[in-house]
C-alpha cells in the first residue's frame, strides 16, 4: 500500500468483522454493512474525489464488493482477487462444521454466535457474485486468481470473468496460491490496473 501512496493514491484498507483486528464475528450479511460504512467514510474524506474510488477486494470480500458495486454504483473500477464464484462448492455442507471451523481459527469469537445457524450459513450461499457482476457495467472489472489456489479453484475466476460485461480483464498468476496479499506480484498487478488498465478501458468506452 505504501507504494501506491507514494504515487499519489489515497488508500484505505480494513478487515471485515471477525477478521484481523476488527471486532465481531464473521457474517456475510454484516460484511455488506461493513463495506458500505467504509466506502461512505472514504467518500466523505476531504481531498478524496468520490467520483474516483477504486475497489480492490480479496476472497469472500470480493463477492461482497461485487454485490455492493452492482447496487450502489460508487466505484470507478472493481478488482477481484481470488474470489469464489459459488460458495457451495468450497464450503462444508454442514453449517455446524463451518461454524466450528471458524471458531477454531478465531473469526467467530462469541460463544453463542450465530443465533440462527441456518440463516448465517445461507448468507454465504446467497452471495453469488456472478449474478451481480453483469450489473456492475460500465465499471471496469478485473479478475485476478492464482492458478495454484488451494481454496478456490481457478475455474471460479473463469466463471466470474464470463459473467462480467465489458470492459473486463482476467489475470492468472502462475504458481500463486489463495492468499494473494502475500504474493509479491500482487502490488504490481494493482498498480498496472489503476495506472494503465482502467484508463485504457475508460477511453475505449467513449
């Protein structure tokens, strides 16, 4: 992020509820509210042009961002990293197994969460980013995935790319696993997206 700031970009990063230093428990319906709050804060920040806000989202956060972008139209571009297309293909079929796994890794912190296990699990299944991507247009959409992703098969990226309307771009990173934040090539891809890909795509629309 420091590299982008040094080039004049104003950058905001955050963890969704339940993750990293954020409070709460992992909850996809709550994540939409989290993103909405962050975008509103960014757009209200002095010196930030609300008409030039770009979103780079990772994994499940990308699915949340795709839905938000289709409904709110506040992004100048959307770059999805290692994003699942269909959560039913990568999650346990038993909601209790998923809940217990999340408790073990610390993204569910409260003993009695979720209050409604079925509704909480459905929140993951209902994301369906491919359903929302066609409505993101004409905002440029980028799909980035590692061809060795051990969590989300690369076919998910291909389906997301097929669902998105023009202008769009897909990048497969050779040998990359799921956690693209840790891949040193990621920052270069983001920089290329912001400085070259998006301007070129925007020009092609006119």
